C-alpha cells in the first residue's frame, strides 16, 4: 500500500489554516467558509479511501491486520534512540481518521450557518482547520515524541477555540483554565515519555508494543518504590491522557470549555480532544497489559468507572444544556476507559478493547449530534438554560427528531448505535470485574435519565413565551444533523470485532441477550422516570431535589471541586508557599544584588572625583606610584 498520499490528510487542513490565517482580512467570510469545508471534504475523502484500502484490500495478511509505517529520522540521540516523523497505519489509526474526518467535516458545514455574521468568521475557520490538522497528526504519529508534539498542538488550538470570544471574560478564563490543567497533566506525559526512552532506548510504537520485544519482556529489570520503572512511566502517561480526556480529578476544565461557540463544543467533546486520552491508552495497550501484569490497567478501569458515575450524578442536576452534555462526555469517556481497563489481549478476551474503540466511534456520532442539536436550539432561543425552553418540537421538527435519535442512542436503546457498543462494554466488565459492571449498569440508567430530562425540557414541557418565534435552523445546520442521525442509527451494525482488536486478529462478537436485557431495562427505567418528571411541567423534580437535601446541592455545585482547587492554589500554593518565597527573593536575593550594584555606583562616583583632567596631576600620580612601587620592591628585596 502506497502511504505517500496519506500525508495530505493532515497537510490540507494545515494549508487551509495558513491561507485563512495569513489572508484573514482579504478573504470574504462567505468564501473562507467554503475553503474550510472544501479542505475538510478532501481530507475526509482521503480518509475513507484509506479505510477502504486498508480494511478490505491490503491491510490483512494471513488473518492478521498489519502495521504499515512510513517515516524519516528527524533527530538522532544514540544508535537506537531517535525521533522519527512519519505516518503509522493500523486498525485504530484508520478508525480515528474516519471519526475525526466525519465530525470535523460536519462541524465545518454546520459552522457556516451557526457563525454567519460573526466578526471573526474567517479566523474561526482558520482555528478549526488548525485543530483538525493537530488531531490528524496525533492519530497518525509513529512514536511517542511525535504524538506529544501534536498532543500539545491540540492543546494550543483548543485554547484558541475555547477563548474565541476573547472579549468575554468568562471565555478567556475558561481557555486559560483548560490550558493550565491540561499542561499540568501533560507534564506527567512528558516525564513518562522520557523515562520510556531512557530505559527502553526507543520511542517507536512498533517496538514498544511488540509482546516479544525487549521493552515488554524486560519490564521488571529496573524498579522504583516497589514498582517497575516502566509501570511508573505508564502511570505518568495515563495522567497525561486523563487530563486531556477530563477524567477525575483533572476534569474541572471541561464544563467551562462550554464558553466557546457550540460547534467548538461538538468538535472538542465528540471525537477529538477528549478522546485523545483513550486513543493514547489504546495505542500503548500491549504495554499497559503486559507490564507489571496489567497493574496500570486496573488504575485505568477504576478511574474510568468512578469518573463515569461521578459525572453522571452531576449531569442530573445541571440546568445549562451544554454543561449537561459536557458532563455526559466525561461520563462516556469514563465508559471507554473502564472498557480498556477490564480488557484482555487475545481473541475474545480483548472484547473490552474492541468495545472501547466501538463506543468511541458511536459516541462521536451521537454526541456530535447532541451538541449540534443543542446549538440549533440555542441559536433559536438565544439561551443555554432549560428554564427558557419548552415546546420547541412544534417549531423545530428536524432538530427534535435528530435530538431524539441521539438521546435514544446514548441511552443504549436498541437498535440505535449506542446499544451495541455499550452492551459490549458491559459484557467485558461482567467477565472481568463485577463491581465495575454494576457501576456501568447504574451509569447506563443515569445517562438515560439526564439525557431525556433535557430532551423533554427542551422539546416538550410547557410552551414558553418567546420574544422571537423560534424557527428551524438553515439547511447548512440541519444537513449535518440528519447525516449524524443516520450514523447514530446504523453505526452500531458495523462488525467492529472483525476489524479492531488488541492482537489485530478479528473475532466474531455476539450480543449477550441476558446482559443486554438488563442494561436496556435499566435504560428504559431512566427514560420512563424522565418522562414522569419532565414531559409535562410539574413540581415532582423540585420535590425530589429537596428530598435529597444537601447531596443535591453538592452535586449541582459539582461537589465543590473547583472551590477546592482554588483554595489549594490560592490559599496554600500561592499565599503560603509562593508568596513567602517571592518575598525572600525580593528582599534578600534581589536586595543583595541591588545593594552590590548601589555600592559599586557609589564607589565609582568617589573614584570619578579623582579625575581632574590635568596632565600635571596624572604625571605626578604616575611618578608617585612608581616611587612607591620601587620602595616596596627594594624593601622586599632586602
């Protein structure tokens, strides 16, 4: 398979970014939208072509999917350690190409209508293209250092997009918060990379992930504090992934990221930035599985399960529909992480890995649909809050139907896509860890409840008195909704187990009907409860909120995690630690240097007074000095 054309997939959006960025003032806004869409369309076509060629023509040899690499050496450190730049094609990278292409293209098309009339229209499409370039580069990376470069580019471009409304203080604050929190996590990622490079002599994914390679076989050769050094490295790498994927306790940036335009929320939360952490763990899965007998995978599983439950509880209490969807994203990413954590490696034992990637794919479609549907609603009523919505099904029939499809998909109702991927996750959890399975089932019920809570609140409930009569979004916004709705309906029928497995050997996956029945029943109970509480306006929700008392208040305030972080940073790190150090630095370090400088100046002033400008005085001084030196010399000679 010729891989040379694949480099065009990330380079085309990068070229669009440069074009729109450099000629921002000269290109008409309407033209810039078409340029952005055309660029992503081309990348999407190339991604689909790559997927077809790989999965159906050249990728499988003797029943095993091959890793295809084309790279060039960028930096040499030792005979074995180098940093390469190139492209890596295997099942998960090809799958991610398709996912990023679809969601990015839909967001580009949608943005043409949503951002129409915005002063920074051209700049916005430039930022979108930069983000797409960064994600394409990340999924095609051949080694840890290359993925880290694009990992940071994703962080930079997300900062630009979240803070797009730079005149809005809350947007600026949200962008800085996302940047700082993810940078903190990325420090762990970088340290982990350096440790792996030092102890294995390579950053290359092919070498690191080889079960028969030296990196995995010699994982116990060096230990630190009771664990192997490679185990510590993988923990640090997971911290980097947890930060990017908004896992507890590094999730605090995610809700605030809703300050960006709604298409940005869809792009970041559906298939790109937040799933980068899941992709990172999946990319290094053989190391996670074999090193220390899967010790780090247990951490991944429990962090994922807790994050899924924690976020689902908070989502129930939120009144801003974008924040509900943000916590929903955190919860679903937790689902993906726990699936990786309970996965085996060979054959059907790798169902967790397959299920995680399957859910990543289906989630990208229905979550993008939910966000873009929410954007259409916000575009119509000019508010993010449920209290300002109701009865919109009459005014926005397409948005209503497509949002319902996405709600049914995320709730795991058959035959929608979320049912199939969620069922596989619960099967993997049931086989490997019953506690995590029970958490997964509970989260499934909570998910159905909170998503139909906002569905009924937006499209049913009591009709509101709107200042301007709401109307359906333009064609540029509804076409992406319809396409993503189709993907949310039929995406679950893709036989993922034949394409994406940890050992790259497909297996036949079947629905576990008893477990599926339990999950579906719990999901339908969640839908039914939401129907009782929110389909028609009543006081039941308020009554039960009061019944839960302080717990409901804690959940609505996100369990005060933001306040705790602020207290730790401001009161302890800044006031108690940084401030005294700064005071010592200013008073003693700076004071010492300033004192030396001042004394030097004063001494210079005194010496300067000895300069009279008369030759006679200089001659006298010279002769006197010679005489003194001569006398000292004669005295010492004696």
